[in-house]
């Protein structure tokens, strides 16, 4: 079973930046689409960014222009660079590999991002 470990979250003021990392226990990220999700308290988990096999990113409207997803296959790691953070970005962030049926692996513990106003 693949384990996903997210890191890099923290407390930041509005307008600040954070870089999240997600490392997999096996070399999987080169094989399919990878994605970052987030879940705020009382809300469902939402997809915020995805990266195709060919390297084409797609972002939700709420983060477009501020977040950048990238992948380093040599390190089995996916990144999410988050700039111009807003209080509404506060959530637990998760990564996963996805296919046509959705997320492929069990969720990791996530990493908490808190943006103060």
C-alpha cells in the first residue's frame, strides 16, 4: 500500500506564501495525474490543483493565478507553491494520485494551513 505524507503547512499572514510537499512511499507520481485537495472545517474536500502526465496544470477558480503545482518524479514528490494566501485558504491540504474513478490511494494525514487576516 502506498503511503502519502504531506508537509510544509503552517500559520501565515494574509498575503504570505507557503510551499507544501507530498512524498509517496513508492514511485507513483510519474504514472498518473497528481492532485492537491483541501478540506476546510465543516466543508467537503475539494480539488484545488491537478497536474497531468504531460505536465499540464489545472486549478480551481479560487486558487488560479496564486497556486502552482509541480512534480519531481526523482524524489517521488509533488509540490504546491501557494502565494498571496487568503484567510479562505485555511484548510487541511492533501495530495493524491487520481484516475477516472477519483483518488487512487488512502489519504495521508494532510498538512494544516492557517492564514490569518
